[in-house]
């Protein structure tokens, strides 16, 4: 859970601050952050908690999800996996268009 918390702080919270800057007329940081840290962070960093929860079920609980934290780990895998796939889809689908839009805005301003 702590890894999920810090992963979302590094990727999503800073992206939100960048988005606010984008709305106020400074799109450069948002474009840079989304295309590098947000893109790879959503793909790699958001997958780590899902992998770790799956490994906990497989290794520590020996594949028995009926043991004590097994249902909680299944919840972490299901919900974390859903949000991981959602964020990967959003970043893969929209980051290129965002960068094109930002490049048009920056060229128009200079």
C-alpha cells in the first residue's frame, strides 16, 4: 500500500500540478512530465504493487488466497490492476496528442 501511495504521489499528484500550470498558460512542464515521468511511471511504477501483491499470494501464502491476508491481496491485485491498465491506456492514447497540442501553443506564443 505504501508503494502505491508514493507511486501515485510521484506520478499523478505532480501531473495534477503540471495540469494546473498548463491551464494557467505554462504548458511546457506538463508536456515534459507527462511524456517522460508520467508515461513510464504509469507503465512501470503502477504495475509494481500489483506484481508484489501477486507475489505475496504466490510465495508467502503458497497460492492459497483463503489464508489471512489473501482476500486483501486479491483486492489489491484486482483494483490496482484495473487502475494500472486505465492509466496505461490514458497515457498511451493521449500523451502524443497532448504533446502536439503543447507544441502548437508554444510555437504560437513565441
